[in-house]
C-alpha cells in the first residue's frame, strides 16, 4: 500500500512536523515489527507528525492522541479509515465507514452475533480444537507456529461461526490478503468482486431462513426497522471476513514469539495458570498489530497545528500501549500490572465487536499450549521476517522444544 513517490508538504504543515515514516514498511522492521514503531517515541519526535509517505498524512504518535482520534467522531471521521486516502476511499465497508449515529444499528447487529453468551458457548469447541492442534505437533519437537496453529485455530473457529466449509479457507485467505496486505497482483476492486461472488450464493441460500450462524444472523437482521439491502449484506459480510481471517492470526504470532523468548514469563503462567487471563490483557497492550486512520471533518487547530478538512490522521495501535506517558515501564511485560492503557481493539464508536472472541481464543491457546509444551524457544537456525500493512505480521515462527 505504500506510495512510491513522496507527497509535497502542504503550506499548512510546519516544516518541523515533517517526519519521513512509512507505516506500511517502518524503517528497521527487519529487526522487529514493534521495535520499528518505537522509533517514533524517540526524543525530539513530535506528538503529531506529518509524513510524505502514502499520499502525505498526519500521524499521532502518543497514546492519548491516538485514543482521542479514535473516539472523537465529531472532529475525526471514519469515512476514510486507512491511508493512502486514494486507496482508503475505495474501502467502503459497513459499518466501519459510518460515524455515529449512522453506525449504531449495524453495530448492534454485529454485537448480537458476537454477544458474550454466544462466545461462552463456543469455549468448549475452541478448547477442543486448540488441544488437538497442539497434540498434533507435540511429539515432533518443533513446528512453524504460524502455519501449524495460528493460521488454523481462529480461522476454523470463524468458519464454524459463519457455517462455511473449511475447504474454502485458502481462497478466502488469498482474497482477504490482497485487501489487508496487497502484493500488487490484484486490485482492491478485483479482490472485493471475488469475495462478493463467493458470498452471493451463500446469502441467497440463507436469506429468509432461521439459521443461527453469524452469516444468517447478519443478512436476516433489521436496521432501523427494515431488512438489509443486498449491498449492505455484502459489505457487512466482507467486513466480517476481514476481521475473522486475519487479525487474531497475526497477534497470536507475536504473543507466542514473546513467550518463546522469555522463559521467566512462561514459568509464571505454568506455575499459576490463573495468571493467563491477566497475561492476555498485558500481551494485547504490548503487542498490538493494527494501523488505521481517520479523516479530519473540518479545519481545526490540534496539537498546536492547523489540520485542514480532508487531511488524514493515522492512528497506529502499536504506539498506544507502549507510551510511557500512559503506562509506567511501558516496554516491560508485567503480568501483574493490572489493566493497562491501550487501544488494541480500537476505542469509542468502532470498538472491535470481536474483542471478546479474540481474548477467548488467545487465552485458550496459551492455556492449552503450556499444558503440553511448557518449555519452548525460537529455532536458533531460522531467521524471523516481519511485514507491515494494515495488520503487522511475523511471516513464520519456527519453535523447538525438548521431546521426552
């Protein structure tokens, strides 16, 4: 998604706010995805910068600002939610492009599909699948955690939620990858057309039915007392696919990478499994992976500078929880910290409706893995490679452990 050419600095952007930073390919990403982002917390970097990358846009670098831009829909609109703006304007998915109150009925519909009782009722299924996946690799003494586990558990749970066949995962993953991590082989419109063509027969088959899967509940739901239009059904279902097939997959990679590198933290969880819940919260604070944006509604003065109507402001979640102004010793992972300040699931009117399911999948993953493989590390013979995008990625995570 990164633009090849640099945008000219607009007249209203002070020269001292210009900082060349590509959020889709952060400098130094070869050393680590989150490590690359920390350069924006270095002394002398303004709280609000302007970068000529990706069409030219502002970027909030501190937790309080990132949270404020996320939640203040009266000044910062979700109409365009990613940069470059020229690309973001193509991403017209419900309900993420709508500001309150327009987004509320759609959010109510999605929240109902992922309500806590529904997620609680899935815990046994999630745990059985997690246990089976770990059992499948434990005797080998090694695995690629991404392909052997992270690419499987959240995706299969999601496919069961929407009652779609597991055999369709490779195609769906390919198309969603071209939206979230495009490689240039397919345009956004082409990827969307493929997804819509896939969804349409499933929508036709379930429309008017009494199914209780998430897809059926969405397309048969009501908005403001009326049925959804076909375009609304397609858009909501596509947004659901993007959320279900990508974000948790990639966060799991970073969470397990940390545990593989930090045996003292693993020992804490093995000795006291009741710490796993707080550990999930702490890992979510420390290792967010999503970078979104907002559009300035009207000319405003913010952080001592003029933001013009239509300007884009990036709000990278990896910079929020690691801000020392928000969390003491923010780079330290402390399972006894208590609730930390972060926006890993967003904040305000677009808080992630799948947050409860994500937490459950992460918690069960750690519990079931450590029951069977309490001692593991990153394979010393392998190099780790990281990738930016709307969602950060560790491409592969080769792990080893002793076999008895």
